């Protein structure tokens, strides 16, 4: 189905193609008429920036979900969620995949994301900064499910930016990709509901001389 419009909600220009990695996607409040709206990611998808209009109201009852546990949403820029959008049924993979030099951001509005994995897979000198607290949980809260509720730093620079982060487990053990982790002045809670893919560790990282671009945790706990 083609529900996209170019440039504005009232535009008559219909692209009839899925957004590409270079396209910015905006979900505007006037597009959600009435109540009870669900945006379903039913196939692997991508875009550059994804912005949800913070004028979306609780009465509009807007949800973002994934059709399956395997579905993948790649964000090549920044993601800015609206305060009244429900994301606790996404289930799949949310990936930040910026390839350009500079900072991209994630504003989650303090929502609990029920995900298989939040992956940071950046290249080209990109850095992901959090703009507010982040919570990643598996599909069934407080339930041990292998590899779910995970934050995975595969490549690039993840900067928690002084925010509180909570996840079932954290993993960064890729021996080939360059990675940088900045946790300064952040509280990072690993609740241990998932032992991680090594079967024992809720916090599983492996930085060495060839892939360590920096690790800093001053003032964190």
C-alpha cells in the first residue's frame, strides 16, 4: 500500500515507493485522524532521519510495532520519537547505521522498547548520542530469552551522553570492527534477565588494541 506523501501531509504527491536510506521520514499528528492507529514495520525497512511529531496526542493512540521478531528497521540518521507514541510492541531489530562523519541522535522519550536487539553499527566516523534515558527490554518482561533485550555495539561510537540506560544485557565483542564506548556520567543498568550469547555474562565486551578507538566511563556507575 502507498500511504506516503512528499513534503507534507496535505501534499498530492505520492511517491509509491518505500523510504530509502537517504529519505527523511516524518509522522505528523494530522495524519492520524480519529483514534487507534498502528504503524507496522512488516518488512526490513530503512530511512535517514525518522521524526515523530510531538504534537501527537495520547487520545490518538498511536503505536509503532514490528510484524515479526526478525523484522529490521535501519536508521541512517537520527530517531526522534514523540512522547505519546507507544513502542512496547516493536519486537524486532532497531539498528543505527549512519555512515557519515558526525553525531546522530536518539530521543526515545523515556519509553521502554521491547526489542530483540538495539544495534549500533556505525561507520565513517559516526557517533550515536542519546538525548534522554533509554530502556531496552525483551518481548516478555523479566523473562530469559536468548539474545533478546540486548544493546549491541557492533561498530562506531556509542555515547550515552550522561543518560541512564537499562537493558537485559550489553554486548560489544566484535574483534574486527573499530568501536568506541563513552559512558561518562551515566548510570547503566544491566538487569541480567538474559545471560547473553556467551551463556554467562550480562555484560560482554572485548576491546583490544586493533579495534579499541576509546573507552571512557568517568563518573558513571
